[in-house]
C-alpha cells in the first residue's frame, strides 16, 4: 500500500463503514493473500530441477527484490548460499505465526495443508523468504525442504535462538499495544529498538531481517516521506490518517505504552463487557459477538459516526437493536478514547 498512489488532499474517511470494519479488513487481506499464493507456484529454490533460468522468477517473488539496491542477474547457487547462510538468524527473527508454521511443517515431514486461513499470511512470507514453495500437484499445500526441517528443529532449541525469540515476542506485544493506543507508528522506531537489544547476538546489524519481520508480522504502509509505517489492522483509511498536511513527527516517538495501555483497558473493559452482554447470543452465525464488539470499539477509536456504528451493529444481529444496545453503543462512541495519533494531529 503506497500513500503516493493518490493525492494527499483527496484522502477521506470511508463512507461505507460496513466495508471497512476490522473484521472486513481482515477478510480482505486474507483473500488478497490467497490470490497472491495462487501466483507463487513453480519450482522452489532448493529443488534439484531448479536452474538459473528460475533464478530471476524466484528473486522477483522474494523479499530480496526490495532489499537489493543495484539491479543485476542472479544465480541459483548464489541465492541458495545466502538463504542457507542466514537461516539460523532468520529463523530466530520469524514472526510468531511463521515460527509456529515452520515447526508444524518440520514435525509433519515438511508438508502441511493450508486449510486454516490464518496460515495464509505466514505461508506467503515463508515463500518470499525462499524457504517454502507451493506443492506442484496440490495448490493448497505448503512444502518445506527436508533439510530445513532439521535446521528449524535445531535452531528452535538453541539457547541464542531462544533469547532472540524472547526479544521478538516482547517487541510484538509492545508494538501491538502501541498500535492500540496510536493507530500507527514508525517502523524505524521498532527497527532501532531491535538493533539495540540484539547487539552482540547473531542477529546484530541485520536491519534487512528486522524489516522482513515487521512486514511479516504487521500491516504496513509507506508514508509520504518514504518511511515505513506500521498500522493497526482496523485502520479504515490509512491515507487520511497519515497524510494530513499538518503532521510533522507524529508516530515517531514512543509513548509510555505500558502505563497508558493499562489505564486504557480499565476505561474500555466496562464498555466492552456491557455491549457484549447486550448482544450475546443475538449475532448472526457469520458475525461473532466478540468480533462485533471489537469492530465497534475500533470504529469508535476513529470517531466513526454513531449512525455508521448503528448500521454495523444492525447488520450483525438477528433482531432490531434494543434500547440497551443503543445505550451501550452511544457509551462506546462517546467514552472510547480515540487514537492518540489523531488527537496529536489536531493539537500540534
């Protein structure tokens, strides 16, 4: 997603909030990922039949494409050497979803069906790392070379790998909490934090792999100044959110996340619980009660109109909204703190 794809002053909040809720945005990303996977077939990097004729195709679909600054031709031998040479470091810097998927494949002998839609995004990233490929005869199966199964199991039990994974997991949690507070944040801030914490480890000075981790673990956009920004998965219009003319350095300094997040949960939990109690057992089969409340809370953080929130609620339940539902909805709309980034935009 590139903020330069349309003029800054045309950015507007969405008219159709029913199509831009957290649930709908997630579904759209998964469908887009499914389509991407359909185009990532062909021989993998580590098959015997793979030759230099396949090298450029593999390079084009890999993370390497965005990391290499000078265009040049590639060879299979060179690419294999690069992937194998950094495997232990890269394994330690996988997203949690990639890590779990690789270990499942390792235990299952290197193949796994992609029946769970939650596996699609990590599968796509693992293909781009050139570790995996789509099965040539079964398009809904992911394949990991047998040698990589052994590499993964060995890396998973190494002491240094465990320490790096702990740092990664802490970063993921801290970033998710910050996004819940602000709506968006600078990827550069996360990269700098990782670089500081990973000094002296095998993952020292691997900004390329830190960036892959961020791209695999979070939703991102490119800002107007070319900076990578991490966004909350429920951000309905990142263009309008990030492209305000009055924005300066918003999102590039870290708030006191732990303290603010705890205070925020104390404020929001009663609002969440009240609405959940009001609609429990009354949502349509395709719309869970918890997902519906979460969608409404995220809409409130973006100050969606109450009318739009009522429309989303009405489409999710099997009855007319009750008086208690509407009262709970109004409380969510008025009492849910909006994303700090939006507030800071208006007060700078």
